[in-house]
């Protein structure tokens, strides 16, 4: 079968799959045909489909559908909307295996990681189900006979732009809360992993979500810019690399548009001399190699206070024992050849500057003749300026650097421009407290290398890991972002002796 025989995806607008505008009658008015990008499976590099590069004309259609759906959807009670999401939750459970298989195929996670990402996405749906109880207004008699209350009002059409590394989980960070709060949505999936969400929108429809409430537009930068610039799009969420997150936030700021743009990361773990070596080594290896290191919460720098040879030996032994594959416990490929090249370049450069490659994942590329492979890699640095210690690599690479004391470790963590996550490994509560209070990161861990806050807590970093109006995503941050407050002051009984100030 040739790559041309593989499916050509269509956008999902107003409850059905539609051809991108420019190819709907073979040619657009400008005479241009829709461009498609091949989608490859990272396991073998084979083309598994084609994703359209949608244009502003496609965005126009999707936003029009979302705008038309908004009055009726927002007029329903929050309980009614949550009721539909209960059915969606059941459908996610019913199709979890199938969705996980799609995540494995298009992204390259192992099956256990893929299934966990579906379940984690479901957790946000569960939080959205609680909103009829949680998203209450407050009311107070502020003066004799005068009452103030506020209500949370949906914003309108919202846009959500998501990255490749969690094909279902990251879209679920925004979608359930946004629509439960009464908004309608246009989602722009990553062009690298477009299939999973094309299945999920069908489940939303089956659950009873009305046509137009959730729409999908595929593509890269063009539809994102068109969404930001569209006057009917009232808020934008973005998750991806920092430089694009910053651009998205600035473009929205210029239009006075609400924006939450989560960026990249370089997360530090610090091992105190009193850390539990067995627990710490397992956790560090899981953190840097899980999902092939393609997690914004992956810890990528380990600062050992002192040399801690026993800990390093255990990390090396556990990393060396990992093998490539898609079964639980195995390490999958990275997303594409560009990613292999980038990861390899950082390892080569560190080696050239004098670092010791304690575990070398580079041979995995040769061992697996097809696909995009780099194995878990552990680098022991001596040069503090190595780029691998500072840049986001987004692969299964752990950089280890020995530091003299706690102050030096904190100074290094604080100096990195990101601020997604940081973790301290210790057996002492006082030591943990000392570090947690000094980390410059939004999500901190104690003996936990992937310190993802679970619902009802919100997710979000600091510094160059988050741009925008300073809400977090998910949890109560999501409720705050996807609603605005209407404040109402009422008086029913005429007051005696009232002045104009009363
Ligand atoms: P990316 O920035 O390349 O792409 C993200 C999205 O932006 C995609 O939908 C893409 O099509 C779109 N896009 C690409 N170029 C664009 C442009 N010029 N203008 C507007 N939109 C554009 O990111 P990625 O490689 O898909 O994902 C990996 C990155 O995402 C890593 O940096 C990772 O740390 C980050 N990430 C962050 C979080 C977080 O919560 N902070 C979570 C997951 C991933």
C-alpha cells in the first residue's frame, strides 16, 4: 500500500468531518489546493495518514459553527452540560484501549503510558462533572437591604492549541472544563498526532454534545494565527514550546484577548546526601526516561549534593536495563528524525566538552533500523556550561552534575529561565521545606520526579514555562480562565433616610 492510500484527515466542524475549504471543490477560489503533511508512526517511520494544512478560511467556518452553537449551549444549566459529560466519561472508559492504541501508534508511547494518559485525561472530565457543586457564586448583604452576588458567565468561543506529546491528555486539560462552563471551542491538535482527537470528537457527539460545541481544525501556524486574530474567539489556550508560547501570548495581548500559554521546561531534581537511594534512583529513571523524555514534567537535570556515587551507580544500572519497545516498561521512540538529530547533537556536544556518557542511548538508532530511536542516556557533566544542562532537549537524557552544597544547587535551579517543576529527594522534612521554599518553579516535588498536581489542583509553571494572564490550567485555574464574573447588586425594599451613597 502506498503512502497516498493512507487516510487524509478532514476537519471536524459542526458535528461532521468536512473537507478543508480549499479542497472542497478540488480548487479554491485562489486556485490553490489544500496542502497535506504526512503523519508517520515513530516506531517505523511509515506514513500512517495525512493531515491538512488548514487556512484562515477553515478557521472561519469552525468559529462560525462554534459561535452559532454558543447561545443554546450557554443557556443550558451547568448541571445539564455536566450530565452530557457523564456519558462522555463512560464512552472514554469503553474506548480507552482503542484510544490508547491510537496514542501508541501516532506518538510512540508504550501501551501503559498511553493508557495512563487516557485515564489522566478522564480525571479532568471528572473534575468538570463536579462543577455544578464547585463553580458556585457568592452572595452577601453588603449594606442594609442591599445584596451583592456574582455569577460565573461563559466567555464565548474559545480556542485551544495543543502539542504533540500527549495526543489526548493535553486537549483534555481544557476541553471538559471549557465546555462544562458553557463555552464552545475550536481545538487545533498537533499536526504530528492528529488521529486520537478525531476519534474523541465522535465520542463527544455520541455522548450528546450538540453540533458546533467542539470543532477541530488541523494544521500548523496559520490556523493558530487565524484563531488568535478572529474577533469572535474570546480566549486562547496554548501548550507547546516557550518561544511559540511567548509569541502567542504577545499576539493575544495586543488584541486584549485572554490567553494562557504554557511553554517548555528544564526541570531540576536535587538529591540530598540523606535521600533513599533505592527510591530515588527508581524515581529519577522513571522521570527522565518515561514517555521517552517527551514530557514537560520530565526531570532532566540531577544535581547531587556531593558525589553520591552509590546513587549514580543505581541510576546507571536501572537505565541500562531498559529496552526499546511498546510494551509496559519498555521505552518507545521519539517523535521524528528531527528530534533524534537534536537529542544526539546535545549528547555529542557534551561528550566533546569532557562529559562522561555513563549510559549511551545513541546506538538505539542503529539497532532499530526503522523509526526514530534514542535510548535512555545518562551524562555526567564536569563543565557547567554544557548546553545539555541548560536547554530543553525533550528526549530520554539525564544530565548529572555534582554540586558542593544546597546553596549552589538552588542557585543553579533558580538561574534556569524556565520554571515548570523542581524536586528535592531527601529523608528530612526540614531539608524538603528548605528547598521547596527556594525553588523558582510552579510545581514542586518531594521525592517525586514527575510532580504533576492532580485534580482539583491546577497545573502550571512559572517564568518562561507560562505566559499569559497568569491563571493555571485544569482545576480551579481552568474554571477561572474559562469564565468571567458578572457582579449584581440588588435592592427590593425602598430604604428610609437613604443618601445617594447608600
Ligand atoms: P510546538 O510549540 O512545536 O507546537 C505546539 C503547537 O503549536 C502545535 O499545535 C503546533 O502545530 C503549533 N505551532 C507550531 N508552530 C507555530 C507557530 N509558529 N505559531 C503558532 N502555533 C504554532 O510544541 P511541540 O513540539 O508540539 O510540543 C513540545 C513542547 O511542548 C515542549 O517544549 C514541551 O515542554 C511543551 N509542553 C509544555 C507543557 C506545559 O504544561 N508547560 C505541556 C506539554 C508540552
